[in-house]
C-alpha cells in the first residue's frame, strides 16, 4: 500500500479516529478561533522582542515575518500530525476524503503543502497587495497616459477576483452551516475535513446532580438580580433599633453633652468625627461620611437609632478653661 507521505501517521485501528462520526459545527469554528488567537499571540510575543529597538523596524518586512511564523507553526503541527493547534485542543484532526477507504487516512504530502500554500499565501498577498501594486505601476500616481487603460483593466481584474473569492467563501460557509463539513473553502478544494482524533466518551450524568446544578444556578442568578435592589443599610438599622432600643438621641445637642462617648465616634465609620455634624438625632457623624452617604442614598437613616437623616448641622462644643495653680 502506498504511503500517505506523513512522518508518523496515526493508528488506523479501532481506537483511532472515526471518519463516520460527525463533528459539531461549533467545534470546528472554535478550532479556527483558537488558531487565529494563537497566530496573534505568537506575533505579539515576537514583536515584543524588538520593543527596545528603533520604532518601525519590523514594519517593512512585517508580512513576511508573519508568514514565516505561520509556516513554522504549520511545520510542527499540521505537517507531522495533520492537525492545527486549535484542532488538537478540540480533539480534532484532518481526514483525507479523497481516499476510498472507510477508515481514517492522514493527509497526503500534497494536501499538507496545499493547505500551507492556501492558508498562508492569501494572508501574505492581502497584506502585500498595496506594495505589489505600486511596484507593478498599478498605483494611483506615476502611471504614463499610454498605459493607463491597461493598468486600469488589471486593477479591475484584481478587484473582480477579490470579490469573487469573498462570494465563494460566503457560499461555502452557508453550505457548511447546512451540512456541517468544510468550514473553509481551502478544505473543500483540497478534499479534507475535520474528524475526532479520539472516540468521544459518553458522559452519564445523574439526574439528581443536574437537577441540583440547575436549581443552584437559578437561585444564584435570582440573588444577583435581587440583592442590588435591597437596601441593606436600612434593614441593618431597623434590626439594630429593635435589638438595642433608643437610649440617647431624643435630646438633640443636649443628648450629646449628656453622653460624653457619643461625640467621640462617627455613627457611620466608627472613627473620631472629622468636622462633626448632627443630622437631627443625638449621634455625631463626620461631615464627609454623612454627605457621601446622603448622595448615595436619598432616604438615609441614622444607623444607630433609625431616625431619618435631615440637614447636617455642625456640632458646637463648649470647652471650659480652668486655671491650674502651681504646686
């Protein structure tokens, strides 16, 4: 039997890939997204190696460097294993549909090379198209009048080819959504599609476990929705007033003078009051504490006694000076 051209083809026994098992569309699309993210990550890591060099050093050769990095990834992933990095993470692998065998067949050498050419080549050509057009004299300026018609025709042909390619990709993607195979036009041209690398294990989840998980997720989402609507400060104040009846506070400023410990602690932050103010009860608050909480809560109440906060008034303390006789 002729060799497929791969260095280490996967086993073809019963434990190998099964081409007859359909692959979910989301798995194939996720593999493409992972490959794109990996390409971007590799390029970011590579460009950071030159961040201390002259700015714009890599710009003239950026398309070629990206193509080289993608070629290295292809050399160590698709060429030996018939699978990209994203496919390996999704337990997928390319299968040669041109083979008449019902078993799994790895990609041939021609298919591997074609996959690299049709994947890396168009990206490089897209990024280099502007420079190539200028080098061929198809730019916006600098063209002699005699060759203007020919160059304009070539430019229109290139635009037509680009548009037809995009339409073909769109039609191929719609067919993929319908049938579930060949998410890219390259796979359809080369005659390859993704299959599972290993047989999918059947997961038997108990009904009680699923019921408990669904119930907990529903309850947690309900709490996430409900808690922001509950005024926890007011509930705390109400509970505090029920457990500890009001002892100080009815007397206004007189109550402050009677309870020497009241004005030594802010009713909100618990620290020594800074610029002490009263709000209609016998408790003292920092000016910034009561103002900020009043802005956040229009119906703010005193956390100590539950009285609704009114206009903040500065506390006036009387300090008595006594003469100390020496000896």
